[in-house]
C-alpha cells in the first residue's frame, strides 16, 4: 500500500492513465444485462447493469483514493464545508436546454415502463459518481499533490485532467456507438465541461456538487431514450455534421471560459511549503 501511495505521489499522470485503462476495461467488459433481461427487458437490464458496474467502479475508486491518502483533498467533505454553490449555475441552464424537448412537450416520457425510467435515472446518477470520482477525485487531486497548488500547478492539473476526461469519450467511437464527427465533438465539449467541473470542485471545496450537476446534465441529455417511440440503442445522430458540431462548440465554449475565469480565485499555496509537505508525506510512507 505504501508503494502504491508513493507511486501515486510521484507519477500522477502515469497513474491517471493506468486508472483510465483499468476502469474503462472494467466498466465496458462486465455486462450484467443477460442476467436481468428476462425480468426487465433489454432497456431496463442495460440500465441496471450500468448502474451496478459503475457503482462498483465508484466504490473501488474511493478505496483507491483513500489508500493514496487523497480522500479529503479529493473533496469528500461534509455539506457545512461546501462553499460558493452558486457557481454551478451554467450547468443548470445547459441541463434545461438539453432537456428542452421534454420540458416543452415535444416528446413525452413512456410512463408505461416506470422501472425503465427509474433505472435510467440511476444509471446516469452512477455515471456522475463514476466519472467525477475518477477524473476530479482521483486524477485532478493526484496532479495537484505533485504539481502543487500554485496558480501554475492548478491550471496545469485542471487542463491535463480535463483533456484526459475528454479523451475517455473516444471509447464510444471505438465501440461503434457514435459517429466520428459526433465523437470528436464530444471529446471537445467534455474537455470544456471537465475544466468547469474541476474549477467548481476547487472553488466549492467539495466534489459532491460536481457529481450532482454532472448527473443532472446527463439525465437531461438523453430523455429521448425513455420517450414514447424513443431511440434507445440507436447510434446517435447528434453532431454528425460540421454545422451541428460548431453549434455545439459555441454552446459549450462559455463553460471553458467561465471555468478558467473562476479558477483565478482558487486559494493558492506557497510552492516551497507544498513541496516540503509532499516530501514529508513520502518520507513517512
């Protein structure tokens, strides 16, 4: 355990990439859908399988963060320690825009399958937990420990971890779930969102608001899958043209700008004191 903790301190970028590979294989290789399909049907079984697998991955990640000595720094704090929650407002607006087809009555939920709706909510909640704990809880925190919480260290850690978060979404392209143009667009806007969520974690002094907002956005983004005559299981037709991709980038670009802006007020530390603290922790390990 001490060797793992020391390796995480010294090589956060390598450890981040290893974590991405291991947990991506874990979440993609394990498929519990056949276990539940006879009871819940294909769609419900897929959602329940995703919930259980991502939930398990989240627990394992929390254990890894704890072993690495990063649990508190990763933002697992109590509500009374949360700060400036109002900063998440852009994601609330984007969530409303993403779900506008439902909120405006263009589509309607298929209420004949209540369990499917419940598992739909749960799978996207588990996605919020899994992706935030991996990318902001583990990767971002490890990079900050290594590179320091000076202004330079903060921006480097936020941008690097956010780019890795964006690149994770290429998995959908390789598995044939999404077209090339749509995948590249997703990588870019996920990177923008990553910067924003990282900034919120650091300003809020908690990972929980980011988890909740991430889950909310994902839930609102795919209502068509649980709508009457919905498109569950179909390859997404969103952002398949250059014009659509550019429009999406225009919508999400403010998140990047806003995230970088609010990072300016994140508390920084004296680099020499930070390095001394890390060296002391490594010596004790």
